[in-house]
């Protein structure tokens, strides 16, 4: 290389004082010639604790090879992962969302401490993807995100199944619809190999959003985990970072407001996870982009839901891959005027330039509906507001026939107590099941409620019982559910003041959520309310004391604490 791309620091420049810096790297194989080249980190989320990430070491090696062949000096380093699917319904679920910030902080720390010039970040499970993207925004070096890829579907009795099939099977088993042997067969067949959960759940949603945002290479978000295409994605990403260094293209040049609008548009069209709202807000905060929860409702009104994908549809990400993938969907959306085609991407080209020669959707495919016959004429992710959630709550209404539900609140302060009530048949059709004190601070960690929501579906109550929480829902959740209720109960949000039997209304058409309680009565209850103690120690204690409201993305580095406190309490 004749061009010096060592741009991030002077650590390796000539001079006696820099000799110790160079000496440490010589011991890991760096040569005199290498010191003239850009040093590229490959952040690997490899781990044996989840199928989502078990294959990622090989992907990191492929990315390292691509960066080396392009002219860089690559180094693999690791960060953590946790599995939402494994921790779901347990105390371990409290660590899920907080792991996003640990992942982001750890990657940023290595990039900064080692003065790396570029970054390839490879994520698989739900929190890896936003964690990687937050770290990219904060590290401010040329970077590419690579998704580890989707798992293949399992099979039971000739039908495709996945991890959500197991959770719903528990509800079916509780109702006597299936026996022990059938439930075991579903359990054993649901996850046949490596890769992230197969439907349009959180991992596939965020991978699609990353590609739409321009932070992943075209086509990479829908390539399966166990495929030659996925290995090629990683090798190409290593080379792409070198190209970004040569062109001087940084994450801030790609992660613009328009790029986030492209991501939201693709998520709406694909019927993605409610978690996308939380994560995109957090990534935008890191990128210093002015994105708010109201932007989602603005785009929801414009973008149709086109994908017949699980959890509310019948197909999985692998099926979408076979008919053209996310790239083909983006081409369809661009041609119809739904995307900003002039946004820069990690290829060094614009969205429109990338899609010019991209494949179109396969003739006769049924995974993506046409614009004249959509699943919904508008987006399936909606933000609800009202006296129960002044700062906004999030619902996913794809496949839900019920537009308005009014019923008595059945109030629980823990998921365990609520689940027991459901399993003991103490919750009735028409009820509004409320699980509170499980928000970002109160959980702490804003745990997901896939387990109980899937049990309700399995028991045939997915649309007859509304489930509300200041916690979250898995991307695999479907039914009459509302999460992210803000402000949360822990800070005295109205959900903390709700009492057993209060009548609650959810209206997806008017985008309202409210309780039939007067302002005067709410104020009287507020005066009598006492906040529970916050978690005090360890990772969860740090998280609980620093995390913001979910309507801000549940970030941990929001600086205006007084404003955050004021907007939480004085809603």
C-alpha cells in the first residue's frame, strides 16, 4: 500500500516514544509494513450459549480474511451475547435489554482503546444487532454491520415450526389440546441448527432495518446463517470497510434522518418487531439523529404492510430469501416512492445505485403481497397515547382482527403472578391483563413477555384478552398486546395508579389507550403512591439508575437527567 490510511491516531507513527505501542503488536504478528496500513477490528459476538451466535467465529474469520486481502490489518475481538429465547419467562430476562448497552460499550471501548481505524461488527441474537449499531455510531470510524443470519425452520408433522411454536405449545398443553409427547416433539424439532429465530422477529427485523439504513451490504440481511452466501457477506464486509476508509465515508454520513426513515419503512412493510421502535430510537440517539417516537406513527400512516411473515403470517425469513430477499422488497418500495434513494450506504453508493441492478421479487411468490392487495393498507406498528400512557405505548396489530377492546383491568406486579393466574384459568375473556413494574428501571431491564403472550394464544385467548405492560414483547409475540407503556410504573407513570377492575380501552384506529378514571381520582392515587426501591447492585443496578424512559429508546447515556425526571413525572 502506498496510501497511508492510518487515520484514527498517531499511535504508530515513527518516533522513539511510539516504540512500546508497536512492540506489543509485533508479538501478535504485525510487521513494519503493517504499521502503514489501516487496522480494522472485527467485533465477533460468537458464543456457545445460543444457536443465534454459535457459528459467528467462522464468520469473523471470513471478515478478517476479506479485510486482510483488501489491504488492512484485521484483529478479531469478542463481546458478550445472551439469548432472549433461553432467558424468556425467567429472572434472566432482566439482563436482555441491558446487554444491548454492554455490547455497545464493550465494542466502542476496544475500538477506542486500540485506536482502530475501521470496524466490522457481526451480530446474531436480538440485542447484538442494535448493540453493534450503537457502537458503530459512538466509535465514529468507518464501519460495516454484518448479520449472522437466520435459522432454518424446524418441521413437525409436515409443518414448519420455530421457537414460538414451543411457547404456544405450552398454552395448548395447558388447555389439554396436545399431550406430553407432542409438546416434546415440537420442542426437539423447533431449532434445527445455527442462526437467529426464523420469523420476522426482532433479530430479522433489526437486520432488515440495518440493511435499509445502509449499514449492511445489499442482500446480506436475508442470507441464511448456514450458507456460503453468509460467509461471502463477511468477507465482502471486510473489504467494504477498507473502501470506506479510502473514500472517507463515516457512519454519520450514512446514519441520517432519511436513512432511519428508510429503516422504519422497511420494518413497517415487513411487519417487524415492536422492539424496532425501542432500538432504532437508541441507535438514532447514538448517531445524534433527531428521531422521536412520533416519527414512527407518521410513517405508519403511509407505509402498507406487505409481508406474510411469522408471527402473524405463515412464512419465515428463509422463504423471503428464496424469493428475492430484503433487497428485492427495497427495490419494490423504492420504485413505488417509499424510500429515499439518495441515501449513502456502506458500499460507497446510494440506495438507488445499489438497487438499480438488484433482483426483483420472484414471479408468482406469495411471501410479499402487491401494493394493491396488502396485508394492511398502513403499517402494523402503532404508537398509542392517552391517560394510561402519555408518552406512548407500542402495539403490533398485524393479524389482529380486534380494533377496539374495553375491559376490566386485572393487575399484577410480576410476570410470574400473571402467568400463574392464566395457567390456573383465573383470567377471563374480555379482561385486560396488566403486568407492571417491569419497565426499563422497574424490571430492571424491561423484560419481554413472550412466554405469557404465547400461552394466551395457545389457550385460544390471543384476541379475547388484552395484555398490557410497561415491559416489552418478543418479536415473536402476536395477539392483542400493548407494551412499552410510558412513563413506566417505577417512576410513577399512570400504569402504577391503575387498580383492579378499572375499565381500560385500547383503540388501534384512534391510536388511544386510556382508563376510565378521572383526573381527580388519579391525582388522589398519585399522592398515596410510593415508589418501590430500585435494584442497587451489579450490572442491573447500574442499568436501573441510568436508563431512560422507553419512549427515548431506554438509553443509558442521556445527559439531561433533570429533563428526563421532569418528563417522566410531570406527564
